């Protein structure tokens, strides 16, 4: 019978990272995976969508080439080869999955392919094979949830309903796409298919677009997507769905939205099948409860990633996985959720870390909010990417930066600068003294810092 220091159930961005780091720290490790290594993020989510969004953005640049003095492009003939795009996406995913396998071999992580069934807190069975372990890390992720809408099952059986996992199984780009749900992933899919040529409508229950992010940033992104042709329907009560369309009640009136396809982007549900033998404590949504060390209510059992319901983000799962690996190897490591970057991959991107101004004030903090527009930045203007801004929230006692919110085409990379300085408890004075290269869009950090201290230079 094979014995391990730790067995990790699930090979997604939490599980495989935890497995590699645990092995690097001297532990004997096995990762059990019954699907594709990399989980949803690598195979159906983060990487595939961003690979395809890159094509959408390049297509948009070509269509707007005249703005940059490029002539001779026939916009009527420019289009995306959907089949070739899917092949490119599969190629990117395949290389990354193979890369994880190579890292497992390099770090001596045993990959056990099959479905894990936990017998007790030290015993796991995989397709009839019994494994013993000192510790179990649950990294089984989450599955897509489904709204309760009359007729949804029948429409699914007819092939009219798609989900994030099946959106890229389509034979062609839908002419009319109705997205049901208002998550950040709904917005990303809306932007992607809009760039690829679909007429997109998002129908959601929320009373506003992206209510969980900084208010002005959400509004700026909403205006840009509306300008590009995406339609938003908020405060909707779902009635039924059929081949005649999705029927919802909006402001007391019934409306029908008809699409070639309907994409469901709903709240996730935890994957906990196979864990029944463990008496795990769960929250009211069914997610496994954990403390700051990722430990469950059972001493040697940990839960990381989407299955604990804290953040449905790959980078959080990986960070949690490293915390567990470090603790199991004797290090004093804990998870801090106060500085988790959120990034919405749209055009422009929306990135956020830390507190909004209203959240800071709700905590009783005395803060300053300083904003600098991207339209006043030379590099952004030269690239034609002037929609957006940076907003820095700083406390008035020491000037510590407690929140940063960015709307810009390169917001994803720029938010890393904020994450670093905030992790070090840096202040607006530190930021204002930092010499940044010119011309770059990152100079907006400097301008916003000066705005908090006194006045920005270029606005």
C-alpha cells in the first residue's frame, strides 16, 4: 500500500501548485485527478477565454486600423476563422497541461489519474486502489450552478443552452447570444463574443452591472461595452425559456429576449462528491469551511480553491495551496484575503485590489480618494486606449494605500504594481517618490499619488 505525507484531491491551479510546492519542501506527494490537469481555469476558463479574447482584440484593432493611419484593409472581408481559433486555443491549453506533467516529474509528484473516494481522514481509494496519507488537501473546485427557469432543461436537451465549459464547442459564432447571469465571467463572455461579431444581451438579477466592484470602474466599463453594442438588462425576474425566447419580468412588464444560443453564467456550487465519509463543516451554501491556515474542522484535512467558497479565483487557489504546503513542512504560514487582486478581462480591463472608498468609510477610516484619467496619459493617447482611470484610496493618518482600482487596457499588469506596494504597506508618498519610465501608462500611479498629496502634474 502506497503511503504519502500528503494526498491532494484535484489538479487545478490550487491542487497542482500545492503539490509542486509540497514536494519542493521535502514532502512525499500525490495528486489525484479524474479529469484534465489544470482544472477549469486552464482547460475551460482563464486560459481558453483569454486566448480567444486576444484574437477578438486583434480583430478590433484591424477594424479600426484607419485611426492609426493604416489604409487598404477591407473591413467586410476581415473575419475570424472560428475553427482555426479553437485549434489555437487547444494548442495553447495542451502545451500548458503538458507543462504541468513535466513539472510533476521534475519535482517527483505522483500523478494518480482516477476518481478519489475518501474512506477516512487517512485513507483514499482511487478506482479500487487504496492509498494512505498523513494529510489530505481537498482541491476539488466547483461546478457550474443552474438558475431555476421553467423550460431550461428542455432547451438544454435541444442544444440551445451553453455554459462556460461548452461555449467553445460551438460550430460557429452565434449571431445573437443571450447571457443569463451577471457575474464577472458573464461580462468577459459578453465582451469576447461581441468582439467576434455576436449581438450580445446580458440579462441579470442584479440591479446594476458588476455591483461587487468599485462603482465608478463598473460604470466606466458598462458605458464602453454599451457603446460597443452589448445590451444590459438588470433587475430581471426570470419566468421561462423556450425556442420563442427568454421571458423575464422587468419593472413589472414581461419582456422576451431571443437568441441563437443562451449562455448560462451562474453562481458556482462546490464539488464535494467522494468526500461523504468526512464529517466536514460547511457553510450555508455547501462550501467547506476553512480557517486562515486552510484547515477544515478535521485536523489533518485542508480545503483550498473554489471548494471553500472564499474566492473563485485561480490565483487565490494557488496562494492557498502554497500556504498549506508551507504549513505541512513546518513553516508558520497563513492566508491573508485583504489584498486579493480582482481582474475582469475585458476591453478595457478592470482591475481592483483592497478597499473602495465607501468600504473604507464603512470601516470608520478617514481616507482620501485620488483619481487620474487615462485620457491625460501620453502613452495611452498614443495607443488609442484613453478610456479609463486609476483611483487610489489612501488613509489620511499615514498615507498608506489601502485600495487601488484601474480601468485600462493593461490594467491586469498594472494592478501588480499596486499589489506589491500595498503588500509592503507602502504610502502615497512612497509612490510619489518612485521614478517611473516615460512614456508608460504606469505613470498614472505617480499622478494619482500626487493627486492625493496635493495636485497631479498633468491634469
